[in-house]
C-alpha cells in the first residue's frame, strides 16, 4: 500500500502495492504509524473523551493538538491545525486514551496552551496541499544548485512547504557551522517565500528520505524508530561480528541502530562464557580458541598440527583452565579424558619404560625363533 505521505508514492486515498485493501483512511501506509487498537471501542460521549489528538505531518513528524471543537475524528482524517507560522494540513494518527500515554511517554504536559484543531480539511485544502507538495522537488533541485554556486559545505536533503505555499522549511545537514545568510536572501528572492533553515543529523536525514537497508526491509528510522541511541563498536565485538565499517554502517554512514537490538541478550549470555586469554595446554599440544557460540554454550579449539576444530562445552573449558592453573596437562580436549588432583594418570616416563620392556621381550622372542630355525635341515626331513 502507499500514498503521497509515504515513500511508496501514489495518490492519497488510493491503494498501491499489491492492491489488496486499506488506504490512508485506515492509517496502514503511514510512516511511523502507531496502531490505534482502541479505535471503534470508545463508547464515551465526545465531551468525556480525552481532548487531545496526535497529528502526523510529512517526514514522520508528530505533534499533539487539542480538539477544542469536539470534532468527530477518525485515524487518517485530514485536518487543518494551528502552527506558529500559520495553518497547516496534518493527518490524525492517534486519539483517545492512547494519546494520554504517548504524551506521558514524551513528557508533554496536558495543558490548554497546546495548539488547537480548526476543522477538517476540505477538498480545496487537499488541492492546495498537493500543489504545495508538487513545488518541493523543483525547489530542492534549484536550491542545491544555489548552494553549489555559493560553495557552502552543507547538504540539503528535504523541503517541507506550508499549506498556503508562503513558507518552506529547508532541512540540511553539515559537519561544521554554516553561514547561510546569503543563501536565505537568494532563496527568498528566487521563490518569493519565507525561508526557515533547520539542521538535522545524518540519522534524521535518513529517516526523512527513507530507503532499503541491507536486511531487505525499509529503514527502521523511517518506519518506527524515533529515538536514536548511541551505538559503539563494542556492541559488534560482544556479538562476535567482524569490525568492518562498510558492513556495520547504515545508509546514514553511522553504525547501524540494530546493533543495539540484541546487545542485552548477548551480554546476558556472555556471563556464562569463560575468558580464554591464552592457549589451553594438553599433552597433544596447545589448543587455541577459534570460535565461540554463546547461545549453544560451545567453544571450538584447534591444534597447531591440524586444521580440525574440536567443539568443547563451556563447562569443560572451565575445568581445563583450572587444570592448567594447577600445572596439570590433560591428554586431550575430550571431556572423558580430563584428570583431577586425586586421580592423576601415570607419568609419561613410566609409560616409556613399559614400552622399552615390551620391545625387549619382542627382541628376545625373535632371537629364539631364529635360533630354532638354524637347527632345521634344508630341503626336507632329516635322514635316519
């Protein structure tokens, strides 16, 4: 599904994609959509309902407005709201008691000072909204050309026109501070509108533009993720991932936010994994750690002389490390071949003495056999 308010394109109210069902009125194709699971079951009269509504604008931006006129609204309805710079068109994304929870989560105070909803959008308002949106792409291309001419070190990523087309917000990203006073003068003379420059981070830029991640799905920041937490390379190390910047970076050029999704699970599982700082000493040689599966509680070791990886349980690895600390070398990494202090196997020197005795008896038997063959006549039985 898709509409003009999301990345899949299409007309507002029309179904795109697989053309199965749904549309803007159901809120199923909205970016950063919140499922209103209480819609349709609120039997309270309009005057007793929670008077605030969550409204979504272009780029996933959401704000809270007061329904002072007690309008009967549904999720996905186009409404005209009051903003500091004038009237604008937005879409109802949430209402009822769920809005109270969202305002508490985002630390927004419930007060009459919040802006109000004027009315539902008319057909003329919808046409003005589409006309304003059609100006955004040509304006973006022209503004980027002006930035190149002025040699400014900034990247213009998106433009958001107001409903009446008299004001536009220019979203840009830059590594350093940019003096864009001359740019604002040129843009105002070029397009005859009021200009507002708003700097955003690279992750916010990726969320506004959207895209497909390496996982094959739409970017988390453009579909549901709203708060960006700090991501370190230590998160990749805890998950045994190769420290490759190209594979660990997302569309924004920063470390992927999904590296933090399973980090707590890995940290909990690593509590039972022993730390192997040096090879394990055995009579068969030094066993070096090659791989660790923290969820199966299995660690793979290999000897210098061979290429085979031998799986060992983490509990057995702990026993092996304790034996090495006591100066005891087990015969192998086989759990059945482990030794302890009370039942130490015979030393290697005694085993060598036994082998020498076996070889001595073998030589003695071989000499006796040769002596018996000397007394046997050649060519048949002896003559009487």
